[in-house]
C-alpha cells in the first residue's frame, strides 16, 4: 500500500488507517503538503512509513531480554522456573503492546503536525 498526503482530506484518510493492531503495511509514503520544504517532506514520509510498519518487536525484545536477565540474576529455584518463563512471556507481550502504542502515538503526532502546516 502506498500513501500520498497532499491535503487535509489525505491526512484524514491516513489518520483513519492508524490503529493498534490492524495497521496496513505501507510500501511508500509521499508527502507533498504545501508549506513544507523538501527536507521536511522527505523526513516526514520516512517517519510515517517507519511508524506504520512498526510491529512492536523491538520493544518486545527489550522487555524479554530484561525479564530473562532478571530471572537469571535472581536465580531459578525449583518451581520458580515456570513462573520465570511465564514472566518472560508476559514481559514480551507487554513490550510488544507498548511498542505498538508508542508507534501509534507517534503516527498521530506526526499527522497532526502535518495538519498544522497545511
């Protein structure tokens, strides 16, 4: 899917695509909003594409590494291994959801910034 943003109607359509779990994969973004220089248009397009395609995996991986490190430092004791594994899984899922929330917020912030310049 390609996104073209030239006016407020395009911004409205793009904003309607922003969701937590059902964001489309975006192959290309072109920003041609009047009032922006070429560098800002290119930077905005690059950021929009990156945040649209963000799956939350980076945050999930960070949370998982932190949880595994904590489990290893605290040292597993008997039945605590199952609890540590569940804690690591929970940390990974929580990290993924936080990553998706962060990229959604960044998308909406970028779109609002573009709206104020148009």
